[in-house]
C-alpha cells in the first residue's frame, strides 16, 4: 500500500549520496559536497571581505553549518565570533575587528563615524569603540561596539580596503558632533582628493546647522 511503500528523501548538497538514516518506511540520504567545491566557494566569498564571511552568507551558497564546523576542525577556518568565520591562512588586515563586527551585525551594516575616519586615515582618529551604522533595528550588543541606526542611501556607502564604510563626505557629516574633528577631517579629505569643494559647499548650504 502507499503507506507502507518505502520512500527516499534527499538533503540538499552536491556530490555522491550516502545513506545516513534508515527507518521502516523512509531512507534519508545526505549528499556530500566535494571538498574542493566547498573551499573554492568559501575562498571566493571571503576573499572579497578580507578573509571573513558569515554563516548566513555561506548558507546562501548552499554550505551549511556542519561543513563549516568540519573545516574549523580541519584547520581551514577559524570561528572568530558568533556566526562569523575567517580563512585561517588569509593575510592579516589592520581593520579585521571592524570587518568581523560588520558581519556580526549583518545586512546593511557599515563602518561609520570615528571608525570610518580611522579607515580613511583622517583627523588622526583613534576610536575607543567600533562604530557601525545600520539602517534597521538591531538589538545585539557587545562591549567595545557602538551601533548607530540611520538610513544608508547607496551613494553614502562604499568599500575601502575591503571594508564596507560610509563615504568620506558622509563620514565627515557624521563627525559634526565634534566640530574640530569634522573640520580637520574635511581639510585633509580635500587635500587628498577624497572629497571636492563643490560637494562640501553643497552639503553646508543644505545643512547650515
């Protein structure tokens, strides 16, 4: 009868099937991903993010947490925080902690405020905490991290040395709570060609405060 007919269910993956569980009426098979397939995709993902990636990003590629744990045990990956991994032999980067924090916060998160100033090398910024801006509600908290919630238009966001960050102009605007820092950053940004006088003038006219 249909109820007693043996059925087979496949778990998502690529490569050769192997039987991982057998019941009275069901055989569950798991598909093993070829090792090179997994590592190639993880490397392509992490290479664009200074060697880091998140669990959710890996899952979007079809690589689940079991494979990540396997590669941690194999010495290919390092788990640096909740839901965040690093290619173990990838070259170090001066703002690795910022990248890891951005991935922890998730979609839409970028470095901002004093952290962005430090990434651009403006105003001798040495932030005591990592500043991250995200355009949505985020309830997580972590020592040494300050989360700002604000809209992030596409033209206010860029990538600098592999780090998602607010543009120089937006960064300077975010620093106006300390006028001396904002003024120093604006002067340096102009000298280095990071912003144009016309951009700064237009913003000042729009925001006279």
